[in-house]
């Protein structure tokens, strides 16, 4: 049972299992923006998801322990690692593995670490090496996370030439910099500002969600040109100090915080911590624009004013410098300064995002009349409450890039407006919201409760938030449909909806989520 042949076979399968596990968890690390701890965090989620994976996890651990005494038993552990966690593919479909220089470095460091562990125990013989290979396969998420920590200094050094080039280019162009952050609404507000200002100024916004240091440097190096008058920089953060670092790269003249909410609460712990991290954007700017409907941002506005900054307070209910209210399907914009209110029909946008954009435009000298003229043609941000028509004639609300409770409720209201009659189907397709920390379960249950009360069908995708969504859905009359993947959910929609029906795709998780 413990002969050299069985040990050699176990070693070979263990090495294969370790290699497959390395590819699997490298893909997760890449999709999670190379954040240390992400591989282990997702490993715990996957092995606990559903019914099959917990059973496989118990089998793998049990066989690994048994392999210490009977080597071939460890073989079963390695076989489990080769195929598990079940459902987490190696190549991926919605989030495929991309062999960038950073990923190749990460793979090399993790592979060397795995080889060192196996080599160390191989000194004691073939049998310990076989068990060691199986152990390495099992703990590969930890090795990948260790490699993420080890390679961070290298990546910082690699980035320096691009940062230097970006600083030189920004200094040469000397645009007015508008920096925008917030728990949500950053990208939409950036698009609104660019739209309102571009009629009278030359504007360059950062593309898509290029909101970290590498993204900002890339945006400047590739898109900023001489003569640019306004540069709009979206800034994201996962913790303290990151936005301050971005502001050193791109010092803002006008800083905007669109919202504070539970997005990234899992990483930051509290909304107060989130607000403190976002508030770093205010320090270097003489002018600040804040959505003061949130108490923490109202407090920041008062403190900024005491510090001598010019403050634009924005609100969806007032009083404030710029107020944008929702009245049915209309947005009513009060521009302040004695200007008449502007009524805008058919624009599906968060009122406070629009208010912040108006404040920035007015601060940049755009005439109020020009702002009013351009409000009806505000751009629809891709995958954020974008309304299209499906192949079968149904109305589709694409809100797949949203993962915050306020936006989800707004999308539900929009869904209700689009169904053509009382008899029409109103379908909500969702995997739920993520990164909400201790509020994730309650927020998803609350959303499912509201969805099940206004929709006719609730399609729950995947396992990540299934329990909370099912719990909330019990309080409504909607028919609940389970789908293993978004592809399966889309197929159900195509087969079961048609003209007059309305479908909301609320959030979408890439396939490295269970």
C-alpha cells in the first residue's frame, strides 16, 4: 500500500492537482484585481457552496489526513482538487484567464513556492513528497495569496515609469482636474459631467472604470492631449490611503463625492470608514461637490466649509445649492442662483448624480442655459439602468454593473414603469449584491422582498446570495425560478417573455463567483 509505485502515482497526481489548482486560483486573483487574500476568500466561499462542494471538501481533508498513514489514500484528495471546487472552471467564460506579465510573474512565484514545499519534504523520501504534493494542491489558495504579497513591490517598481510619464504629460497639458469618487455613481456622474461641459470646453474623461493608479496613468498617457481644458478622473478605493495616493498623481481642482453606501463594506467594516477613505479626495481641492443627502457627506460639507473650501451641496430633496428631484418619470432640476427649474422627461438617472454633475458644470463656468439645454440628452451609462428591447419584443433593463441597494431599488421602480399592462410579466433576474459585509444577507433579503412584491417572476442566479434571496422572496407573490448561471437565466427569459413584458437584469457576477 505504501510502496514506491503507489507513492510515485500519488506524487504525479498531486503535482497535476497542484497545477490545476494554481491555474484556478490565479484566475480568481486576476479577476479580483490581485488583492492579497482574494484567493483564500473565494476558496472558502466555493468549498462551502451548494451540497456537492462541502462534501468534496470533507473528503479531501479526510483523505489528506489518511494519506499520512496510507499513501494511496492521499491520491483521492489530489483527485478532488483536480476537479474541485465543482463549478469553478479553470479557463472561465465571463472572466477568462489572461496571461499578462503580472500574471506570469505571480504564477512563477507561486509555482516556486509550491516546488520548495514539495522539495523540502522530498528529502525524507518519495512517500513524504507524494503527500506533500497533495497538501500543496489543497493549500494552493494560500500560496497564491502569499505570491500576491511577495510580488507587490515588483509591480510598484514596474509602474513607476508610467506614473512618471503621466505626471509629465499632465503638467504639460495643465487641465482643470475634476476628481470623482463615491460608493456608487462615480462612472455615471463622470459621464454626465463630460456631457454637460463638452459643449463649451475640451474634456477628457477617464475611460470606463480606469479608477486606480495604473488606470489613471494609462488614461493620461493614452488620452490626454495638449489643449485639454478639463480632465475628469474617476477614483476608486478599497481602503485608507489609496485615494490620497491617486490625488498625488492627479491633484484635483474640484473634488466630488457622489454617495456613501455599503458597497465594499466587507473590506472596510463600516460606512464611517468608507466615508473617511473617500474624504481623502477633498484635501487637495479648493472646491468640493457633495451629495449632502447622506449624513456623513453633510458633515464633510460643513467641515470643508470651515476649512475655507468652496462647497457645492447637492440633494434630491433640498435645501441645497443644486437640487434634482424625481417627480414620476420626470427629473426637476433646480440650478440655484435664481435660474428657473428645468423639467426633464425620460432620463433614467439617480437625481443626486445629476445634481453633482450640474454643480461641477456651473463651477466650470458652463452657462445655466447650456446646462438646461443638455440635460435631456444625458448619456446612458453602459449596463446601468440602460433600457433596450429584447429579441422577443420585451423591454430589457440592463443594470448588470450595479451592486448597491439604492440603485437596485431605483431599477425596480423603472421596471414597474416599463411593463405595458397589468397582465404583463415583470421579471427580475439577479445573483444579488456582494461586498456588503454584515449587511449582505439582510440587504439581499430586503431587495428580494421588494422584487417579489412588484414582479411576477424572480430568477435567482447562482449560489452566492441564494439563501438570502429565497428568504426575502417568501413575502411576495412572484414565482421564483432558480438558474445555475446567467446563461441559463437568459435562456429562461427568452423562452418565457415577449412583447409587453419587462425584464430587469440586476447585477451580474462573473463566473469566478459561486
